[in-house]
C-alpha cells in the first residue's frame, strides 16, 4: 500500500502535464510558422518594416509595410537619421557655392556692361534752307531757318529724343525761338539726322537791316547769326541734355537751299563778306 502511494507522488499532476504539452505545441507552431515564412520570402533581412517578436509580429503602423508615408502626415512625422548618414554630408558643396558666386558675378558684369549709360553725341551739320520774306511797310525781314543736327546714340539700348529747343541771336539779340517735342527714337549704336526750323524776325531797332537785305547792288547779303540748340534725350526714366552753339552766316537777300555743310567757326567768318550790327 505504501509503495503504491509513493509511486503516485512521483508522477506530476494531470493539469501540469497538460499545460507543458500545450506550450511545446505552441513553440512548435511558432517555429513552423517562422520556417514557412523563411522558406516563402527568403532571408529575413529582405523583409522590411516588420518587427519579429515571435508569433505576435506587428507591421509598421505608419507605412503599413509599403515604405511610403501617407499624404497629409508629412508635417507630423519625424525621420531619425544616423549622424554618419551620407545624406547629412552633401557632396560638392564648395563647387556649387563657387559656381553660384561666379555666375552671379558674371551676370552682374554683363548687366553693368549693357546698362551702363554712355554719352549721346550731338553735332551741328549746318543750315539746310532759308526762306526769306519782307514787310515793306514795317521794314521787317523774316527768316525761316531750317537746320540739321546729327544725334549719335553710343548706348547698347534705345533712347528717345524728347525735345529740341533752339534759338537764334543776331547782334546779341534773340530774334527767334522754337521747340519741338516727341521727335523720334534712336536705336542702339545708331545715328539719326534731325531737322528743325526757327522762325526769326529782324525789325524794330534793327530796321536798318531791311535796307541792307533788299539792296540790289549787292548779290550776296550775308549776315552772321548764332545758332543755339539744346537736345533732351531720355532712357529708363532718366533725362539728359546736350547743348551746343555755332556761328553761322546766312543770306538775308534771297531764298537759299544748302546742299553741303555750311557752318563755320567764328575765325573763318572774318574772311567772308558779311554784316553784323
């Protein structure tokens, strides 16, 4: 009787033996599942975004195993990158910075070269034509003088000739003025000839000039006048003025058309037959 009781006490209870069998069965199931996954997908390292913690493996909740972040969560997620990651060390930084600086300097130099303002040259060609008329009763001489200017644009962009102001003096007295506006545009590195007319009146205190200009015994009735002109040009909202003056001889006894340059310096006029009050 005592022997049988000792044998019964050496054996484990039925419940404990049952639980140990169940655990072994679970372990076999897990190992079989791992072996099936390994055989199906190959190496475990090629199975990304999965945490292998046994049977209760959990897929990455953010990308769901696809490796892509859902739209709308770009500003909510933070990426953890190792300090030794090459993406934190951009390559050719010095090259990019140097190239950018050189490019900026080159563009700045080209802008300064093309946009830097250059001079606008104005030269007096001479009198083109003179139309003469008289007022016998008032002893007045009328001269309608048309002159020509050469305007040269030395800039690399177009300029506008805004206006030309001109006046004529005889014996230190202004005898005529004129002003023309919105004339023309001159292209880059181009030159244009512009004609302008000034209507002059010689009378009142200089009525003696009527006798000289109508004197029939003289074929050429030259008088010395001073032509003054101011040319105003504009570009990029900037206005520039160029002034010039020339002494000129004209014939007040008849209508005259000049086909060649006829302006002379004052030194050359001493040898010409002329009259100045």
